[in-house]
C-alpha cells in the first residue's frame, strides 16, 4: 500500500518538475499581465499558498480514505 503511494507521489513529483521546466520556456516568449500584477502586488504568494493548501488537503483526504478502505478490507477477510 505504501509502495503504491510512494510510487504515485514520485510520479506526480516528476511530472510537476517536467511541467515547471516546460512552463519556463513558454513564459519567456509571452507575458501574462495578471501574473505580473499579482507578483508586483505580492499576492502571487497568497495564490500559491491557497493552491498548496488545497492540494495538501486532497492528498490527506485520499490517504485517510485509503487507510479506511484498507482497514475495512482486513475486517472482511
């Protein structure tokens, strides 16, 4: 169970790194005014923090759900 979670998290992490590298190439070619404005006002950190909290909440929910399902499967056997 933990090996599945570990392998999925490594896969997701590598995918995010690949997307970040790809995003840096396209960011140099075109400007995004909204992102520049958020960065200038310092609000980009709020956006990143909220997105991080949402992602962490979803991950914690899935992990807890997996544990509960595992416990129920053990009770059935």
